[in-house]
């Protein structure tokens, strides 16, 4: 899966619009997000408001 594919899927998860998505890839990304705590490394820098991660993670938690 390319970074472009990953970005597209994360945006689809955020908007809950999976029209142009392969649902197997969507489920794979959801599993990756849920498992991120297992491989999470210490941040090199702090970046506020720079991505979808918190919002996407909350959406996935709410769907479970």
C-alpha cells in the first residue's frame, strides 16, 4: 500500500465515505491504527494540529 493509498483511506475513514475504497484495505488501516500503541516510538518533535491521527482514532473507536 502506498502512502497515497494510505492518505486516501485515512481521509475516507474521517469522512466516512468509502465509495472509492477497497474495504479490505480500509480494514487493514483500521487494524494498523488500533495496533499503533504496540509499535509507537517516542516522538522526535511535537506537532500540533498536523494530521488526522487523533480524529481518525476516535472515529474508529466509536465504530467498534
